[in-house]
């Protein structure tokens, strides 16, 4: 087996580490000899390498820190070697000349420690127990963040200490300690100014509200806004799409919606919306919702922190999932922890019954998929020269099941077969987590992308002339969806910028998004294949331009069926086609493709000639089973389900209030809130 070669990134990290170590070694030799040219060159190389580390190689910094060779140690060592070199350049009485300079350096390092301590205190005052978006938080005395130099010790020591190091370096050639004195004085001045700026932030009138004041403000906001239904979400940065897909259905509900988050970084991951957003990192703060008017929480995903909010007895909880498929993950036993499970159609109800995971049929409610209202219906075979095929495989999953993703076993074969047809325009949209568990999936994904790029080079289509329109639409959409945060802003500053919601912003974003998508598809060279990995265009936008979907057993199939367009599923499970269709009901109306992609030419012919399409009727029936009836609309059924569950929550609170009223010393009925109907 050939030995794998190191990755370029690893080679670069190793090179930077070797250069820095060599620079320090050369500086030590030059200081002891002494050798002024070598001392100057080694110090300059050392400083330049530090700059490279902080700009491009942050990962190496953590390795140095683990070895107890962090920035403070490196900076002190660099200056110490310079002082040693200067002392060895002249006569023995030079110690009396440089002693004050050494004392100045020591004072500077003491200032560095004091600034770091003050920075920690300032950061603690700006770590609020509640973070918000779209809520007026002016009463909390929010303010812009301090300079990033004052918050990051590595950056600060490099910048503030640079004059002292440069002064020592300039003193070496001409034996002029005045340069060292001037540099150290400037570093001391910078340190004092930084410390003063931080101490001012610690004055009572300059600090944000303290923890109790913030909690009191939050309780008052809950009492004033009186939320009725909320979306609860917790997860990693890559999972934000699971919450974002439910924003529009949530905004269309009756009552007063709210979004409850648990991770601070997630506040900025939620897409543009007019709905108030509240982040409650601590469990103790989360429990304050028990005394609010909130009646129902909607859960699009399970997480470790979900169990914490399920402890609130005054709130009803429903699981809506972020997508439905035939995979076992769509029938997780955790679902039985919720009061209800809302599914798209009868197929999911049957799936839960067959899975026997503890979810009773009476707790399953069919609401459709409200976010699919924007998916366009089938309008016939391809009208133009090109047949647009969307290949949207899912990722490999956590269980290692070979049938989860087609990327490893079939992806390259499918793409080659599609690219071999001169009338195909391929849209390749892999799952964002592809390769995160199995490296083979990541490697196959890279090879697929290279196949597509190579095909584009051969096709060499000309780009349309309306690229300027796309640029204009992109700028408009970015202006609406990207807050103008300055570099180095912290969570409090971002909360300040987003504290005043713009009325109608979500509707403006929706219009801008639709205009951007139209401009995007119009701007593409005719027939050029596309690798789509950015958030835009969305999967649903790809649905609307595609004539055919090729995917795996995943929620992508269920959502695509809203269009009733032809679709195919790659069978990499090892099962026979009959067993594959039996095991996964969503495949009933699909063309099943083997890993060798032998059936692709016939599939394309069926798409171009509907009379050869044997699955059209089955797709209509399967759509009804998976997504439910077209009338009433999914949004209406979703709203009805919320209304009914809110009613159950109110009835439950009323019964609790009656029982508490009969127990001396317990909370009075007035302390159990009831939300408006």
C-alpha cells in the first residue's frame, strides 16, 4: 500500500513551525556571539513568522500553547535575547545603561497582565444571560465592543510590544540605547492607554445591565409581548438550516410567535425574520418560560438540550422534524417524549406505527409541509434544448449504513452517465455534511466536482450578458440579510445593532430572494453544469428549475414529490430492487438506479418523452400519501394544529391552577399565567 503524502496544509504548518524555531535558535546564537547582522535578521524573520501565524495559521498557535510556548513566552524570549545581545556588544559597564530599559520591559509585561485581567472583567460584564434579535433592548445599556486588540492577548502583545522590540533592534547596529528607550516608552504608553480604555468600561455607568437586571428586563418583555407559540432549537453551526426552514410557516401562524435558541452563535445563524429571537444559554434562565404565556413549543430537531425544556409543565411540545424520509432517523424513539408529533401525511403516520418506538397514533397529527408551498408543479417535459438534472445525494450518516449515501458507491458513475448525454445540464448539490464521518464520501465528492469542472471546460458555454443584474440583486439581498457588523463586534454589539426590528423586513427579503434566484438562473451560461454548495440558491429553487431529481432515500425525495416531477433513487443498499422498494415506500414511484448507473439513458428518455414515463400516476398517489391533501393548504393545517395544541395547554393550566388553589402555601391561581385566545 502506498504511503499517503502529507497534505499541503500540513506541510505549510510544519514549515512555519520550523522557520520560527530556527529563527529563535539563530537569534540565541547571534546574541551569544554576538553577531549584529544575524541578530537583526533572525529577529525580523521571527516577527514576520508571528504575523503569518496570526493571519493564516491559527492552528499552529494552539499547538504552541499546548507546549507552553504561547505568545507571551515567545515575546519575552525574543526581547530577552535582544537584551543579551546588546549587553555583549560593548564594555562591561553597559549593565548600568541597560538596567532601566530592562525595568521598563518588566513594567510593560506587568501592564500586559493587567490589561488581560481587565479584559476578562469587561468580557464578563458583557456576557449577558439573555441574547436577543428583533427586540428593543435599549434599556440594557448596550454599547459597542472594545477594540479586538484589547480582547485578544496575542494580537495585543504583538502590536503593543512591537515598538519595544523594534527599539531594541534599532539599538544594536550603532550601540544607541536611546532607540530602545524610545521604543519601550511607546509600548508603555500604548499599554497604559489600553488599560485606561478597559477600566473606563468597568465604571458603573459604562457597563451593560447586570445579570439580575437583564433577567428582570426579560421577564418584563415576556409579560408585555405575551408569546403564545415558539420554535425551540439547539444544535451546531451546520444545523441552522433545520430551524430556518420553519421560519416562514412560523411567521404565518396566528398569535405571537417567538424563537427560542440555546447557543449564542446560533443567534446570527437564523435567517432574516421579523419574529423575536431569544437565546437562553442557561437552564435556570430557560425555566423562566414556565411563568410566561408561552403555550406551545415546536421542535424541528432533537438535541441533548431538548430534554431541559421538556421539563416545563406549562408548555405543550410538538416534534415537526426538519424533513421526513424512510430512514430510521425519521422515527427516532425520542419522539415519544413530545406531547404530539406532527407529520406531513399518512405515510409518516404508518411509519411511526410500524417502527414501534412508543409514539401512539393519537399523538400523530398530519399537517403537511408548509414550506413546500413555493415548489412549482410539473409543467411537462423539458421545453428547451437542455434537460436539467438535479443530483442531490444525502450524507453518509452516523450509523455507517452503506445505503445512506450514493456518493461513495454510485456517485461518480451517475455523474459520468449524465455528463455523457450532450443534452443534460447537471446541477450537483451535495449534502453539507458529506464527508464529515466517512472520508471516502469526501474524497468521492471531490472527484465528482472535478468531473463536472472538466465537462464544463469541454462544453465552454458563453456567459449571458445579464451578469450585472445578478450582481445588483446580490448586493440588494446581502444588504437585507447581512447586518453591517464592524470587525471585532461581540454578541452585545450585535444585539445592539439588531435590537430594533425593521417592519416588513422578512417580506422584503422574500421578494429580494425571488428576484435574486431569477437573476441567478438567467445569468448562467447556457447548458453549463453547476456545483451548488452555497446557501443560495436553495434546494427548493433547484427543484423549480430541474426536470429530474436523482437522490438517495432522504427527505429530499418527499419534498420533491410536491412537484410531481420524475425522480430516481440510487440503490446502494445491497438489496434487490423489489426488496428496496418494499423497505422504502418513498421509492414506490421512483426509477431505481443501480450503482453502475446503467439505467440513466432510459431514465432521461422517459423524462423527455412523458408517454414513456411509467410512474406518473404513482407519483400523484405517493404525493398524497407523503404530503397529504392539497386542500386545505399545509399552512392552514399547521395553524389548526397549533391552535388545537394551544387549547390543550390552556386547559391543562386551568386544571393545574385549580389543584394549586386547593393546596395551602402553594402558588395561587393568579401565578399560573394564561395566554390570550
